[in-house]
C-alpha cells in the first residue's frame, strides 16, 4: 500500500481506462430512446434495460417502462418492446410473435453469439453447460435457447458440486459456455474441473473481452493505490464482480452508486485513489464523482481549480481511433452532425458516414439533443474535431454477424456494387466484401459485370475484420443446393424409366442431356437405329426430348441414356412396311467391291449386289454409284432370321434388245464372270464390321 501522508500536491486520482457503459448497454438505451422518438408511442423494455436506478428513472420519465416477462400478456397487441442487451429466451420471442408485438432487439452481439452457439450445438445432441448466475437474465436467456440437455453451474461452485453435476452427463459430449460478465479466473477454474470429469467437454470462449479487460485493469489499479472506488449499481452483476476483484487486493475498496455515497472522510488521508465504473454506470455520474473527489482532496480555487479540471479531463478516457463513443447532438446541417463528446473536441459525423436509404436525410433520423453513438475514424480531422462514423460502428456488428455466418455455415445476402478485374465487390450491409470470379457461379463467367446490381445469396468463406477482408461465394451455395437436389433425384431414378430431358451440349461421341439437375450421357450409338457421324444429325442443343435410363452408377455419378429406344426397332416392324417385290427409294450409304448398301430408313439397309446394278457388266461399282446417291430399287428377298434384304436396280430397268447370236455370246461371257464373283451373302453387321474395326472405340473415349 502506498504512503497515505503525502502533501496535497502529491494527491492523485486515477480513473481506470474503459470505465462506464459498454457498447451493448449504450446500444440498448439508444434504441429505446430512438424508438420512443420515432414511434411516438409508449415503449416497454423486457426488464430493466440497465441495472442502474438513475438511468431507469430517466427512461421512465421519457415514456420507456420496464415490464417483466410474466407481464407481457397484459400488454396490448402490437405493443413496442425493447429486448435489452441481456437478451431473452426463444420462448419469449415466440410468445411476442403470437401477440403481434413490435420487437426492438438490442441483444448484445456477444450474447447473441452464445444463443446461436447453444442452439446449434444442442441440436447436435450435445449437453450444454452454462457457467454463471442462474438468476441472471443473461443466463436465463441463454438457457432458453438450448434445445436439449443443459445445466447451469455457478462460478462460485465448489469442486465437489461441479463434479456431481458433470457425473450426470459423463461420457456425453459437452459444450461449456460462460456468462459474458463473469471473471475469467472463475470461468477457467470451473472449466478445468469439468474437463477433469468429462474429456468430451469443449470449452467455448464466450466472455466479453471488454468486461475482462476492465476487470484486469481494475485489479492492477487496486493493487497500486491507497483506496479504490467502484461505481455501479447494487443490482448489477458486473458492478459487484468489480468490487469483489478490487477488494481482494485492496481493503480500502468502497462501492458507491453516485456522488452522495462517497466516503470523503475515509479518503481524506489517501494520496492515490483509483476509480473504476461498471458497464451500468452512466458517464454523468462518473464525472460528478470525479469532480467531488477532486474538490474534497484539494481545497483550491481560481487557476489551480482550472488546472485540476484539466487533469480530471485527462484522466477520463480520451477517444482513440476505432473506439465506439457516445455523445449528444449539438447541431445538424445538410452535410454533417456535430456531437458533444464531453471532451475538448467535438465529434463530426459527415453525411457520407451515415447509412441512409434512398431519398432519406440525416435530419430524418436524428434531432438536436439526441444521444448518438459512432466509431472514431480520426482523433483529428484537420479542423480540430474528431471524425466519427455511424456506418463503421454498425459495420462492427455486421462483421460479428459475418463471423457467426462463417462459423455456423449460414447463408447471407450480399449486394453486388461493381465489377473488378478478378471478380466483383459485394456489400453485406455496411461491410464491403469480395466475390472472386471463380466463386460467382457454377457456370463459366466471362464478364462479371452482368451481376452488378443483383442481390445474391452466398456462403461466407473468409472473414478477417482486422484486415478488412470478407470473401463470399454464391458458387459454394449453388453447389450445396445442387448436391441436395442430386441426392433427391438419385433416389427417384431407376433403370428403364422414361424421363424428359433437355439437350445441353454435344461431343463427338454423343450428347449430354439434363434430366432435372443432373446430366446423363446419350451415346451416339443410342440416338438412332441408323449410323450417325454426329449427334447434330438428329438433335439440336436446347431440344426437349424423352429418353430412357439405360444404366445408373451413383458412385461415379454417371447415367447412360437412350433415345432410339423410344422408337420401334426397324426389323421388329418390317412386315408392316416392306415385302418382296416392293419398289423402294433411299440413299447409298456404303460401297463395297461386291455391292452397295442402300438405306431404306435409319437402322434398315439393303444390299444391291454388283450383279443387280445393271444389265451390263459392272467392273467398278464406284463408276456407277456414289455414297449419297438417291436411287430406286426392287426388293428381291427379305430374310428376317438372318436380317438380310436383297435389292436390285436392274429389276426396274428393261433389258436391252439383242440378236440371238449376240445374246448367246453374252450369256457365255457372263458365265465365267458369275463364277469369279458369286453373289456374296453378307449381313449388314458383317458389312459394317470392317468400318467398326477401323474407327476408334468412341465409347472408351466417352468413359
């Protein structure tokens, strides 16, 4: 302990940095006041919005009244209720929805994160252990978001009590969370015991960093001063914890709620006095306490008093870049808002640093005298003022939302604002992020500008607030949705099913057909009963066609389709269309040295033997017929068993008249030729065999 007999000039009062309202409390109070001003109706809060009588009384005078959760059913339907920073249970939100209440949710982002965490983890079947005060509204709210087994353990519980609770859930997976305002040391002690009993317990870091930092700095200050003053409310959990921490190292620790509680006589002989204010202590009370203490400690007037007031101002935390500050609006014009921050410099919020809807002005949102919060961008804007931003303050909350979306694999909506070389810039509320070109869509994107102006649903794949980076991926979401559709589709598909599909693209070995979210391969050999060189001979990209499922391979994700199966196989109905003696017309599709093949229809070819081409002797078929020639012929014979059709061109041509001697001579000349080239019995399959051997195995290419 330091010397208490120092002179007046040596007396010093130290205010712990970070004292006063935290962001969550400030945000809740501001939302309540703004709702009262904008709606011009009575506003209710779920319980005291803050554990501080002075603030609660001030809110009551403004028409903002606290109600208990058991009283909400007595309110009129459509009433306006502010959910305080402690949060509320899921049951409350459901009840409020049923009563058509207008909820203004001011739940602290740290608490909201715990709600999401316990809900998701309990849905996985894990036991939720909450470390904190079971009677505290924050703990009650957290408990109300658990969907399964849960237990609350006080941070002051004995080891045996903790072990007894954990034994009930031994062998089960546990998730441990802590009330945001409990002491770090106490939380770690309880968690250590839990893990000694259940090695399946996963401890989450849920304590408020602002609260923890304040407690640590208060502890260090209390160790090095003659007396310690803790400003707070007797109902405030974090106030009582600050008192407990400080009194553990300094017996001259005093708890006060306002300036009238100051133990001035006991402080008169102290050289150094530390002051810390809890998150429920408003700035006005802190200032009043500081002024009274300095007046009592130093009986000075005139210039000495002015110097002392300067010291008081310096002892108050000066705004730093990145801090969230609160002040009162002194003036508003079309370009900016002037804010009194309670220090030498005014704060300036430019019009550009306020999130406005189209056609809206800052005068529509704020009025002179309003309390306002903002984030410090610069401690000096060049004109002697502190540059503030509402946008950046709100962005801090939005960054936290993105962090939660990343951790919980949730979807967010982003607005694409402009295209850049490697992708697009997309905004999530007040956070500017990036979508790489490769993550815009599952389809190939050549020009990202087509997405500008769109609102897209996306997954968050990276968040780094320190570096100011947020990366989104609509493609990842599309993939997940496609996989879900595919899983459902695979369950419905069966070999032999007839299904409608859309021709998407061609390859040399076939066509890919979309059958409802998955592509199947329609091999070129399954498109027509006839021989094709390319799928485009029968199909067109974009066609809607009926296909049959020939095979399924879910492991490899492959589906084989058939199109020709929806048409009769030509040989199965040949009796209905053709008979011997019929005249037919078709194109020459293949020429061999022993004859030419004429296509009657796809999948049905007939052979015109060399001897049936002309009444005259034909030495070279290519000198008479060419592939693609359209000719007429007579059917000589149809052999269904052997799948052969014999055709004749000369049977349709009258033979030339000849003299008896010439005719006899011609017969003699023809005889050796017939013996040298007898009419070969060749099937269509045998004729195509040589071609099939010469061509590459296109089915292997497809695989």
